[in-house]
C-alpha cells in the first residue's frame, strides 16, 4: 500500500528519507479494516529499514465499550489504556484508520504526550492529516523532522457515585448524556465552575470540545469553534424551552451534571465508550492535563478543512454578473 499510485495531482514529490534515524515509532491501526492491516505490516518493514524501533497496537485498545444497565460500571484508569511499549521515549506514532480510530488512538497515547500522524483509511477522515497515497511523502517529512505539532483540548470524563469514581475516560470530541429511549425528555442539573446550577429540560445534552464542535454538536445546532480556542460548549438536544440554547464557556471551568429523573441515563463518550448513569450519580468533566498532539505537515488551515470536508463557505446560489439582460 505504500506504493499506491497517486490519486491526486497534489501529492508532493518523494525523496529519500534520512538513513538510520534511530527513532522509536508507534503504529496504531484499525484491525477490522484489511487495508489498514496490510499497510501497517508494510510500514513496519519500511520503518525498520530506516533504523527505527517500531511498536504496534490496535485501535481496539482505546475502546472502553459500553457497560450494561444490569452491572455496575467498571473503572479503567485513563493511564491504563496506554499500550505497554508506548512510553515517553516514543518520538511519534502513526494511526491508520478513520476518525473513530483516531479518537481511540489519542485515548491511548495522550497520557504519554506522543504526537500522532493520522492517515485516513476510512470514509471522511475529518481528523486525519494525510491519505494513503500521500503516506510515503508524509513519512519522509516526519522522519526528517519537517512537521509541527497542533495541540487540541481533551476532557477527562468521570462518573461519580457517593463520592467515588466509578468510571472514567478521555474525550476529544464530546460527551453525550441522554435517556433511553432518546425521545424521552429529562431534567438535567448542570453546574459550571463556581456558577449557580442551571436546569435544562431536553432529550439529552452534549458537552463538546472545539474539536467535537464539527461532530454531534454541529448536527444538534451548535456552532463551529476553531480548535485553538480554549472553550467547551454545552448543547441541549431537542430542548423543551425556547430559552434553552447552547452555551460556550472556558475549558478551565469544571462541569458537573446530574439528573432529577428517577430513571437511569446513558452516557456516551466520543461515540465509542460509555456507561449507564444511575439516579443520584454525577457526571464530571474537567480539562485533561494532557492535550491531543496532532502532527501537521504544514500550517493548519481549519477553514480549508471545513470547506473540503463539510462544504462550509461554498457558494450555493448564482452570483450576479454585470451582463445586462435584453
């Protein structure tokens, strides 16, 4: 797959990367996608020819799954998801997959501060930096040190019951809290920092980072927030009041959410981890002490990504001309 013919005229020319770099490099891949598995094996061989120490892991290691309603949630500490060989000595890691694999991979490497080069083998690839046909050039540039790091806010989400942490996870996109079924309305009590609690009646709520502002919260009517802004946003899902609208606040403010309803809630983090929340539980969010570190081969251009991936800013109507009609 490293020799896939270019499918775009924008693929930069390839040159020989530095010999025998001695770097420690990680590979995280989506093991349910054959193309990602094949590329990971070819990438191991390529990196070893450059003198790299290569460690591998699958994206499955970053998935906590969903706890059942019948059993209490199981606590897996945030740092416990880091693969054994992925330590502070690792120079960088390459993730092969789609956006879901990228989210899972950051849950695995962020506690060690390892930067990720995200290569798209999925569908949209909103969070990825390169396509498969660009991988040889991207690998050359990263091994030569020709890249920059873009840091993005991550959030630590925890479920607290009677003062004890029962479940926790890192979050790069969003935390969603709702009832089962989703169409049932619920009263959420939300406390942000030192401010007074507020009550929101809605089908659910979304607490999103700037990275997640282009995901579920965007579909629920929330604004797009550029990644460098240090904020979080609270978006009600189908609120029962015209006064219940989205709120943007500093990411340094801790958040606590509880429900006044007697029924259990469902919490989902980044779409691939979650658990049930019993009456009396609190869901707590705080800015994580370690950010997600994206490897960028050029200056990040967020508006360009919005235009290419989501069609933002494209003209949808014919523009007037100076030509006079007869």
